[in-house]
C-alpha cells in the first residue's frame, strides 16, 4: 500500500468518531463560557446570550482550536479562553446576521432579535464581541503572544464584516461573477474558520509556516463548507422554520446563482435576477422551483460539487503540511466537514 | 484673591476659546480616519461611514485624549491612533443606537440604517468597531502599554453595552429609581467619555493615580452631560428631524422620568408610565405636553439641574487632582461641556 492510498483510506472515515472527538473537545469551553456569562448576572445580556447558545451549535471552531494546539505539541488548557472567544465571535455574527437577513428562526427557536427585539439583538451581539475580546486577553501567554492573538482576531473580524458587506450589497446582482463569490466566502467564512486553528497554533508556539498552513486550511475549508451550505439550502430547512430556498427568497449571492447568472441564456438570466430581486414575502414556491430549474439547466449543482471538491482537495494538501503526527485526524476532519452542514 | 476665587473665575470662561482649542485638537485625527477608512476603497463600508461622519460631530473625545496626554507631558502624536479609536467607537455606538431606537435622523441627515438599510447599519457599525481596535493596536508604544490600552478599551466597550442594555430594557419602567438612572448613565456615558482621557494619560506614561483621576472625571462629566441632554430633549430637536420630546416618545429612562415617577402622586405616576409606554407613533403632542406638566409639578427640572451641578462640582474637584500645570484648561472644559449639548 502506498502512502497515497493510505491517505485515501483515512478519508473513508467513521464520521461518528470524528464528530465525537470534536464534540468532546468543543464542549471543553463550556465552563469558560459559564464564567464569561454567569447566567444569574446581567440578565438583559446574559439571558439572550444563553437563549441563543442553548439552541445548540457544534462547537466546531473551538474544537479545532484546541485540537490544533495539541497537534503542534501545545498545552490546550492555555488555549481554552481563545477557543471560547472564537465560539463567541461565531455566535455574535449569527445573532447580528439574523437581524440583517430578517431570519426569525435559528436552530429551531426564535432568533435573539425575534425573541428580545431588534435593539437587544444588536446590543447583545455587540456585548458578545466585548466578551470575546475579554476572552482573548484572558489567554495565559506572554504580552507579545496575546497582542498577536488580538491582532489576528481584529483582522479576522474585519475580513468577516467585509465579506458580509459584500453579501448584503450584491443580492440579485447580475454582474456577480464566480470569482466575486469565492472572494466573498473566503472573507466571510474562510478566515474565521481558520481563526481558531491559527490561534491554537500561535498558543502552541508554532513556527510561522505552521500558522500559515492552518490559515490556508481554513480558507480552503470555509468556502467548501459554504458551497455545501448553499446547496443544502435547497435540500434542508437549516433550522430556520421549515422553508427551503431561503437564499433565493433573500436574493443571496450563492455559488448556484453566481454560476447560473453567467451561464444562462440572457432571458433566463433576466428571469433569475428578477425572482432573486423580489422581496422575500413576495417570492412564491413556484418562483423557488423556477430558480431551481434554471440552476439545473445550467449545471449549477454539478459546478458547485466540483468547486467544493477543488477546495476540499486543497484542504487535504494543506493538511499534509501540518507539522504533526496527527495528520490522520485532520484528514478526517476535512472529510467530516464537507460531508456535514454547519 | 484666594485660590478658590481664582478657580471660580476660571470657570467664567470664553466658551468660544475652549471650543476652538477642542475643535483644533479633535480634528488632528482626521488624517488618521482617512487612512483607516480610505474613501475610494471598500465602498459598501467606507461610504456609509463617511455619510455618518460628514454629518459633523465635535470630536470632543479625541480632543480630550490628545490634550490629556499633553497635559501630563506626553507626546500627543503617539496618542493620535488611540484618539481616533475613541472617536470611531463613539460613532459606532451612534450608528447602532439609531437602529436600536428607531431614530431615522442623525445630525440632520438620514441615519446610516435609514440611508443604507438595517443590515448595512449593523454591519457597518461592527466593522467600525474592528477599525477602532485596529487603531488601538496602531498606537506606537511598547507591548505592555498597547495591551493595557486594549484591555481598557474592552472594559469600556462592555460597560457601555451594559448601560445600553439597561436603557433598552427599562423603558416606561415604574420601578426605576434615580440611583438606577445614575448607574445606567455612568455606564453608558461616563466610562467612554473617560476612555480618551485615560488612554491619553496611559500613553503619556502617567502614574496610576492620574489615570484614575481622569477615569473619575469622565464618570462625573458623563452623567452631568447626559442629564443636560435629557433636559435639552424637551428644548431642542437635537438634529433628529424637528421633534422635541423624543425621550418621552421612546419611553426612555431619563432623569426627569426617574425623579417624577417616584415623586408624583400615584395616579399621576400611572399616567406618566402609561404615556411613556405608548408606541412612539401613538404618542401625541398633547401626551408630551402632559408629561412636561407632570415633570414640572414634581420639580423634575430643578432636580435635574441640582444633580448635574453635583456631578459638575465633583468634576471640578477631580480636575484639581490632575498633576498638570494646565488645570485651568480642564476647569474650562468642565464648564464648557456642561453648558453645551452633545
């Protein structure tokens, strides 16, 4: 058996095992979250926070932070506050995104803003960001390391906002290209998927190359993950109250749209943009089905599959450059992530 | 003439002179803002930012940052990025507050969310916060100092969110006390008015006592300033589209309400809470006038004046403890601030 064959068999995984290891690692931050958001204090802020958190969530990003730190020989206890910060950041974005997108449901319960009002939704998200920075500062490391973590956290936060700005302002946009889309999702999802792993590597005292490799891995997996999410939007309701096709209703720049608006014949592209531009409440089931038909006629689903595969393969290549004995686990994580939804 | 008399005459100031000095100092951050938000880049983010900033604003907080740094013998050039961070933070809160309060006008132009939509309003505010942290990190100082600035920035941000949570969730609240109100405004306005001065002092390498004195000064002046703002809400339209009495329409916990709801006879207090609880659009001119009558009958305006004076006097006392030759200027700033609106 060659090494390459061995790699391939690593990908053919027992997803349950990977899921459990990630789950165990991710939930190690729960006591840290409990300390940062004591449920019996500051009820106007902590109650909405726990309302949101108790809806679930996989704790994937903190798990990757802790396991990356360990893989590079670091003490992951020291990475716990940073891992918590990454999870808080992720959830802060969800709280704000739900308002920005007008999504009333999250994880099969009312979104924070739907339960507590828009004002609290915004302010609780802001406060969560404050707590996230507090957690970063709580990292037990020297000043230079802590500053590096803050610096990286700020960069990632800004890139995510930039991706979100693009997402919000290029809805139903006929001039959207696939490259635009890929740049957007790299900003919006790649960097902050990388954040935990990069932080874990920095806390482990890794060399710059290893830090960069984790950065690349995140920027490969983020888009792969998001492309899968775009496709899943037409297959599952994603905990948002039963409807499929939310991205179509919201006119979101998905890979399916970016591909089809460029590949479809002119009149079909017009029709596509017209449906995407409709206000959410005016978009009918027939409209959604019509868009799906256009996507199908343009081979958009196959294009999405191929593109996700390219990113996934780059992810597998990045894994081979992680200076760890535990590459097998990271290969399995890549496989796991692109087979599962967020 | 005794020293005390000399102090008093310092308070009898030419406000134009103070205003000009603050104005000149505050606008020293303009090039820094230009570098942080290049107008020809990232248009989905920078255009709304400049839309907001071009409405005006006194640059009071960055001015106080730079002048505090100089007063303690520091090089205020080194404080420019921090001063910019404080101004960005202040404006980020305004951008989010306008959404939270449903205020469509700010500085006599449409609020960011009213011009660019709620989604962009939230996301632009988030991004501004990212830029603010970037500015803090840009401070030319050693690692320990920069970490201290970040730490203080996070603390202040969180306290402001806590104050805002209180503000949002205790509207038309019959159980509100004056102490509750004062705690809220200290959190919501005091700490972040102090932020610039404290940062300036830290950058100047001041002793802890001096840093604490500036902290106290902010926590004296913030409430004094806010109390004046509460009263002004019934006298001026504050750039929000012509209407007075916005705090009443929004049911906000002002000092006038906090005092009157506790001092008024039971049936009048009921009536007061009832009007404050009405949705903004249902509140009539007569309702506003009725509330003003209740405030008058409870001596609320006199109470507000006295309370503001107490805080102002504490501010004057704090100024006497600033280890600088330039106390006269800070005395004048106190006088200036409590005579002017935000």
